[in-house]
C-alpha cells in the first residue's frame, strides 16, 4: 500500500464517541480516514475528548502509512477498556493532519456521526 491510498476528509456534522455508558467526546472537527479498502476510522481532536477518561499505556502501534501511535485505555466507573484508543503523535508526512487527534476501537467504543 502506498501513501496515495490514504484519504483524510473532514466529517460533515457532529461526531460523538461513547464508552462505558458515557459520552467521552463530541466534535464538529472530526476527520474520516480510510486506508486502501479498509473501513473508515474517525479521528477526534484531543481538545474535544474528556482526556480524564483516557490513560496512555506503554503499547505502541506502527502503521507504515500513518506512522507510530501511542495507545490509550479508556477508564470508566465500571471497567477499563484496554487499548481502546490511539493517537499518532508521530504521524507519517501523508498523515500529518492526524497529529493531536484520537481514534477509537469501535469494538470498545461507539462512534456516531450525527
């Protein structure tokens, strides 16, 4: 896959992310990211996320197209969702707009576009 397979587009409308029964973020500035034929992933500005729900862990994820990401656990009153979010703090050049953005594992958090 090449960097030309990356498509980053602004989301029209409001994006909301919920986990553990709570809204942990809402933004009108989300980005929709697709790489090749994969399902889209929605990225939220960190400023629009309740960072008190997130705890950076020592896990890292490397994507040859997007860069190196730090992973986060989502901590709620009832549970801790391990590796439920990530942020490319060192994005690849083609993904530079993802710096200071967070994405969520949609098996652990619900992302809705309203």
